[in-house]
């Protein structure tokens, strides 16, 4: 395939993506925004962060935020991949601009993990990972499916369990790092 044909085909694909996105925004404006499911998602996006801000261990704020940020990046990336592969989709997005479910990837997963890390910090992280993964996969996902926010297509809740288990352990690992070296100026001789 020559360069011109390649670029024409790529342009057609991106035109289809843009048209699909326009349809999604129109659908969202006409059917989703201000529905009760949208309000639940909006509250689940904001309230957990307020609670975390009020009840976090103040001396561990930056350590927990770094852990939460890494958890956010990984969970949202995995969510993007699952959506792109047609394994699941979301029906009541808080914002129509993200393919993932904002409350899940950017609030619930990281905030719950940050709270679990700071509660009894010396307890076994594998038990906490088990509690987090079990609760998320077998309570959280079925709840969101029940209220039609989340639709698993080619996905079973049990498949989420090892991913969520690993995400918790990674968040825990990041939060327990002793320190970072200070950034030093490069000296020349």
C-alpha cells in the first residue's frame, strides 16, 4: 500500500471515530446527563475524594497520592483496553469524553485503595488485596451492572479479580517505598 492510500484509509477511520463520538455526545446530552444514574456517578466521583481529604493521614498525603495516581493510570488504561476490545461498556458516563467510567477508575478504585493502605498499615497486604479485589469484583461490578451503568459483554466478574488484586498490591508497594533520592544539580569539573 502506498503512502497516499494509507493516509486516505487512516483518514476514513478517524472520520468514523469522530462521527461515533459526535453521536455519543448527542446521546449523552439527550439521555444521560441529569438522569439518576448520572447523579449517582457524579456523587461517586466527588464524595469519596472529599471523604479522603477529610480523613486521610495528613503526614502520608503525598505518598498516598502517588500511590493513588499510579492506581488511576493503571486501572484507567486497563479499562480503556477492555472497552476497545468490546469486553464491556458503560451506559451512563459522567463525562462523554472519556471511554472509561470516571467514578470507578479515577475515584473509587484509588480512594478505596488509599484508605485500605492507611488503615492498619502493618497488616498483611495480601489480605487487604483479597478484600479489595473480592469486594470490587463481586459486589461493586454486579452493583453497577444491576443499575445498568456497566454492561459486561465478554467478561465475567471473576476475570476482574486478579487484575484488582494486582492493582492493590502495586498501590501498596508504591506507598511503602522508603524515600526518593533528592534531585541534585549536575556538577561539572
